[in-house]
C-alpha cells in the first residue's frame, strides 16, 4: 500500500525508561494509560475520569524539534499508543522518588499542595512541563486540565508561580540528554507505521499520496488526528474500530504557514502547534484559545478533528466562519476548496465524501482597522463546553457573525449580518434548550453580545 522504496515500520517504537521499546498492541484502540498500569505495572499515573477531564493520568510526550526536545502534557487515558511512535514518554516514575523528590515535587509538599495524593502525579507532570519550558510567561494555564478533589488549589498555584525559580534536577537532566541523543540517532528514519495487530490494523503514513490512497481504498478506516474525541469513543462508548488511519505523519497536514494573504493551518496541526502564529495575527483570540479544553487537550487536538466531528458545539467553526476562512478537502481525485460554512449540512453531517479528508484551512490575514470579538459563554471558565459561542468580525464594510452552540450546526447569522439588527436573530436560528441553558437564555445572551460589538463600532 505504501509508495515504492518507503521503509515502513511494523511496530510502534518509542523511548521509555532510558531504552527503546517496541510495541505491537493488541488492538488499534489500545491506549497509553492501561498500557502503563496493566502491562508495565507502572501505577503512578492514575485513572480518574478516563475521558480527558481530570488530568490524573497526565504524562509528558517529548518530540525532537530543531531546537531540542519539546514537551507536551497529554492525557494518557485517551491517547492511543500509536502516538508514542518516535517520541519519549515520561511518566511520574521518571521524575523523582520518595528518597529523592524532584524540586517540583518537593515544592508541592512544602506548599501543602497534596493531601490524599490521587491527583498529585498528574499535577506534578503538568508543573514539570512548565519547569522544562524555558521562559514560560504564564504558568497558571498549565493547571487548568487538572482537578483536585480535596486539597484546594492554593498551594499548587503557589508552586506554579515559582516554577522558574526552582532548580533543575540533575537526574532528570541526564535522562533528557540520553533521550535526546536516542531520538536524534533515529531522526532520519521514516516515522511511517503499518501495524497488523491481533484485532485490527494501524496505518500512520508519512506520505500524503499514501494517506489519500488508503483513504480511497479503505473508506471505513477511522481517520484519527489527535484522538481527543476518538479516545472518548473508545473509553466511553466502548467503540472498537478495526482500522485506524492516523493523519499526523504527513507534513502537509501539519503545516503552519504564513504568507502575504493567509495563514494556512494543516488539519492535523495541534492547537499548540499553531497557537503562536494564530495569536500573533489575531490576539483577540487569546481567551478563546486558552478556554478550548486544557493544555493536555490542546497538545493533541486539531482543527481537522474539531470540524470533522460535526459537533454543533465545536469552538473553532464559528470563529473560522466569522474570519472568512476556507478549507481544502483532499482525495486521490484532487483538492477542492470551500468556505468553511459550507462544510456543515445538518446535525453531525458534513459534506466530506467517504474518500476525502480535510487537508488544511486558510485564514485571511488581518486587515487594517478590522475588529474581532469572540465570546464563549459556559458554566465554568476553564475546560468547559460552550453554551453559546459568538464570533463577530468587521472587515471594512463587511460584518460576519459566526454562531456555535445554538442550533444543529455552527452557522453564520446571515439576517443579522445584513440588517445589523439583533431582533433578526430569530430569523437565523431557533436556539435549543438543554441542560446547559434554555432557548430564551441563549437567544438573549447572543443578542447582547452582538449588540455590544455593533455598539462598540458605531
Ligand atoms: C477534556 C476535553 C475537553 C475538550 N474541550 C473542548 C472545547 O473546549 N472546545 C471544543 O471545541 N472541543 C473540545 N474538546 C473536543 C476535542 O478536543 C476537539 O474537538 C478537537 O479539536 C478534536 O481534534 P482531534 O484531532 O483530537 O480529533 P480526533 O479525535 O482525532 O477526531 C475527531 C473526528 O474527526 C475526524 N478527523 C480527524 N482529522 C480529520 C481530517 N484531517 N479529515 C477528516 N476527518 C478527520 C475523525 O475521524 C473523527 O471522526 C474537548 C475534548 C476533551 C477530551
Ligand atoms: S483519567 Fe482523567 S484525564 Fe485521564
Ligand atoms: S490531593 Fe486528593 S484529589 Fe487532590
């Protein structure tokens, strides 16, 4: 199935506990947390929610970049083992032990940041990620993906604030040097994977033509980006797809590229990977970015997944609609580019053909004088589902308003965009009522946010 001459590995290979590990999982759906706890008997990473919410299972995934190792906190409970390929997996067992605590662990103890201890390994891993990142401006968002049920957050926040003053741990520094050397030694090798497991197949091509051919030949194979949605289908809906086709190996799908007219973001680039480019261009999206999931979710989640899942409450589509973005859908037959608002047809239905996948998104560059306002209304500030998301953009004389959480699909408020009268919102949508809010609440809060934007520009 792969292009001629391409060397493909038939097993997942990753750096772990100071050595290379080779793994053929039992199934494409095997996840990292059960691998750690049940197969390796490393039980420091805890299982709390098993759905990416509590952070008790947090570990670090280190990738080799031209600047050295880059560390991503990840929720191992929803992370397929395939994601470990050619990475270094650091768990709490790598960090310190009772005889010699890592400075971050010692600081947590000192600040009374731990009580029953169940959440502590996860918090420590999130804090260690910040400790390893030079010049981290604001460490507090690191904690948004971790929940503590008994201690309270005061001590943990105190530790986060003093991260930059904590000394390095010589034992971890030595491990880092060994891991970096090991990853460098295999950097030139292909990262492509084609693994036959006892219960199914994993493909992770690195060549776009191969990916498209496989999509064409096996349209039933489940495409996987960061698996922050797919992981929950495995743990909560107990789905067992027999063939998983990972998109993240193809450089074109991970691109983040700024040119004179647009910012191109590959469908498989993680939120973390495009954060800097996006927020440089549109700093008004900072809150939107920081409130989408948590650091762990943004380390892995992608725009491709956020659109393709067809959810009415995805946080990206209304923003991309308001900014006038396009998306390019790819298949072996070629590429087609559509305005992002044309992607959604009905509740969880999109125009993606069975042989297609999302390639990339093009966001128009900022123009002089343009105004951008994005508001996410939810019951909690951090890591919560949108009750309503309203994105308003004024570019020259054109007004665009993207709406999320209000109807069966994210959509543009065409009537209000033409009339600039918020009373016309009822012509665009009949908001739903659910556990999060009533229809009346959604209507009023949306009208209020649009009115505020219109009045600020008048
Ligand atoms: C704890 C938690 C908090 C979250 N918070 C938020 C939030 O605040 N806001 C929000 O919007 N979302 C949130 N999410 C949902 C999720 O993180 C996002 O939808 C994310 O963008 C999904 O991207 P992914 O790459 O992980 O998708 P995946 O899980 O890999 O895939 C999701 C779907 O997209 C398809 N797909 C993936 N890539 C492509 C492609 N290139 N072409 C075609 N189909 C593709 C897959 O087949 C699958 O059907 C949260 C999730 C978790 C676990
Ligand atoms: S166990 Fe809760 S995030 Fe993984
Ligand atoms: S210390 Fe008990 S849950 Fe956090």
